């Protein structure tokens, strides 16, 4: 078991495009469907796997390209340390009142979740309006989605 880190920051309007944040349905719409439905399916099918947008379900980060992985650790503590560093880095940009939980508590919770095979994801509003998404995803296998492949190249 190991853990992959992911980070995304960008315009809140882009983050709000939820259709692009979920994997496409395994079956394409029937050929006699409305043209706009077929076009939307094609757009999502092409965009989801290559987009850096955070998926609605944390485990689906594993379907993103390997270039989206910001780090990989065998131990939960190393992955959580990366999280703590990102929280410190972005802390000055996090909108006032966005989180009342101390960063050390978030890091401790991440260690607990990762040790038990779970995933951790946090999101914060930044100024302008922008959004920061941080995720640590357990891999090989992922507890909530064991069928998902590991993005790591051996």
C-alpha cells in the first residue's frame, strides 16, 4: 500500500463544472439520443481523464494522468507531511474564516485515515475567488474503489 498526493488550484467557476469532475458513464448514450447529450458525453469522456480538475469522489484521482501526482509515499506520515507543507504554503491565501480546524489537526487526521487505508481530501476557498483542492489517495488497492488502477509507473 502507498499514497499519492494531488493538488489543484484554479478559478472557482472552473471547479464548479461538476460534469467534468465525474468519470463518464461506462456506456455511451444510444446513437438515437439527442445530439447535445451525445456531444456532452464525448466532451466529458475526453476531458475527465486528462483534466486536472479534482474529481467529485476522491478515489477517482487515480484515473487522472500520472503527471497529476505530486508525490508518492509508502508511509502515511510522509504523505501527511506533504499535506502539512501545502497547508502552510497556501495558508496566507486561504480566505478568512474558511477553516477553523488547526492545520496540525488536519495533518493528524490524514495520518489516521491513510493508515487505515482511507483517502483524505481537503478544499479551501482562496481569494479572487479561487479554490484549492488537496488530496491524499491510498493505492494498491484503494479501499473505496479497489478496481481502479494505480497511476504509478513501475
